[in-house]
């Protein structure tokens, strides 16, 4: 039991904190910030996806994904991952992957993290509302444009990934437009070598009306 708690704690900590990941993960064998195409890469599965979630986006590929509504526990601040871990532990909530990090829409892409969230496996667990320093939120179904990334989640990698997504949006501006803040979905713990780490950078979108 103790081993399971320790493993879960470490998993939460590293997935949720980009800076902490860089400190405790081994040096990546892939160049940081280079999301080269790697369709054969298979992410290490350490926790289940929330019910109805789409599978991962292949490394280096950009695709449109549709997410069902889901429930998440969200907080912010320097110790966000500790706060979230305490919440799911005390509430008996199962750990899932990915962990969600959202960003403000304005300004440069680095240093804009606004909130962190652990996702419930389904919406039958718990209830929405403020739970101490954590807010449990029901997120409506949404569409995103996503790029799969492998390796360390560095500032350089995030900048390059977001720029590729924005270039895609510009090329498809007659069909899609941004509909929310940039987010990162992180999938792996420190027990996975840094060159095997997997995450996605995403921008919520909506289809542009033909009449518009």
C-alpha cells in the first residue's frame, strides 16, 4: 500500500510540474524542442485515460481531436501538484493520465501557466464545487487541435509546438478558429526515461460558420 502511495505521489509530481520534470528526469536522448515525426512511437501507459478520451496524437503529427465532457480538480500556485495530490488522496479519487496544464491566451508562450488539473476517470465521481484550495469543475465537450511531443517538456519545446499549432490555424482559418487557452496534457512519471516522455500541446478550437 505504501509503495502504491509513493509511486502515485511521484507520478503526480512529475507529470504536473514541467520544471520538476527537468530536474529529476534523465537527460533526453532526443534534442529538446524538436518534435520530429515519429509515428511508430508508443507512449508508456502508466494510468488509464478518463472515460471516452481519445487516444494519444502521434509524435510530430497535428490533428483535430474531440473530447467528451469530463470532471477535473483544478488549482494554481507553486505547490499546485501537492494540493491536487492531497485532494485526490483524501477523496479516494483514482489517478488518471493525462494531467492538464492550462495557459493564458495572451503574451509569450513561456511562463504563462495559469492552472493545473487532475482529471477524474468519469463524472459520476464526486461533485463540482470548491473543495478547500481545489475547485472541482465539469468541463464541457470540446474540440482541440493537438500535436504529439516526445522528450523533455522544455520552454523551447513548448514554444515550437505552439507555433506549429498557430501556423496550422492560420493555414486552416477558413475552417477553424481558436476557442480557448493553450493547454498541455502530460502523460508520464519520472519512472519513464526522459526520451520516452510523452505529452501533447493543444489549442481549443471551434469550426468557423460557413455563413460567417
